[in-house]
């Protein structure tokens, strides 16, 4: 099975009121799950990571354990930082981001092939809307 995750996080102020949003689609393009979580006071980079972490937690609820290693996942997001760090092209320096990256690495470990793709903001509107809904609920 193949899934696509569109993920986005944001903070109003940096740090500020933060939210995480993600939309999970199956290989036919149907919505299979969604995340919209208010994160309290966090940085935008923390929220970007948290959106992907929570998307994988949601995906783990959808995919039976026996099928996870045969599941391919493409993560699409407009955060160049998270994409490049997860591709191993950029180093993670900040202690909070190291912790977030470790949590994400643990979340994706159960799945087969996982790729990260940077997309323009215009191609990530659904996830952005979910993140903004979360921030609106918290303000």
C-alpha cells in the first residue's frame, strides 16, 4: 500500500501559539486520516516536525502492524528545513529539533519506504488549513 502525507506546522509569533496539520491520502487519493492539533507555545520548526510525527502516529492506527513494512509513504511539506534534515542533507543542531527528529525517526521506523519531498506552499494548502484551524482553536 502507498500513502501520501501532506504536513504543515506553524506558529503565530516564533515562538508563539502553534498548530500542526496533516492530511493522509491513500494510493487512490482518498483522504484516509487527518491531524489538526493545537500545540501551545512552540516554534514553527517544532510544529513542522510535530505535524509529521502526529501524521505517522495516525497512519500507524490505520495500517495493521503486519502490513507496515510493506507500506510506502511519501511526505510532502513546504518546510525545506525538515525535508532536508530528514533526507540527511542538513544537520540538526538545536537540541529541541534533535529530539523532534529522533521522535520522527522512531515513528517512521516501522514503515517500509519513506521519502520526504519539498513542495511549494500552494501544493500544501490542505495541511496548512488544518494547522491554522488548530491555532484558531487555541487562540
